[in-house]
C-alpha cells in the first residue's frame, strides 16, 4: 500500500466524528480513569509481592509447627532447646557463654 493511499484513508477516517469519540474514549480509559493501565500494573505488582510474602509466611508457620511438635514430643529436646535458645540452666550448674 502506497503512502498516498494510507494518507487518503487516514484523512477520511479522521473526518468521522466516531473516530474522535473512540480515540477520546481509549485515551480516557488508558490514562485518566481510576482503573488505568498504570494503576492496574502497580496493583498487580503489589498482589504478586503480597502472594510471595504469604507463601513465605505459610512456610515459616509450617516450620514453626514442626518444631513445636518436636519439642512437645520429648522432654530432652525441650530441655536442649531451652538451654540453647534461652540460656536456661539447672540450679546446681554454672553456664559460661563463649561467643
């Protein structure tokens, strides 16, 4: 298609009031509307970030649940956890912390 034909087609199309209305409507939807492309993109990014955070928190909850079940299962493991994490000791012991 030659440039002359493209130009004639464009001129004819832009003489139509419906073309102006359609262009105005499309620009309005893309830029000025409350649900424009920029807002939609930002919201989708936020959704992806929150879903990743949710998945990480679910994994953390599952690990904590497993650890808690393990600690509830035996007294030795509970005592070991208390000694390592909270530096607890028996009455007749002395604890030296070396870092």
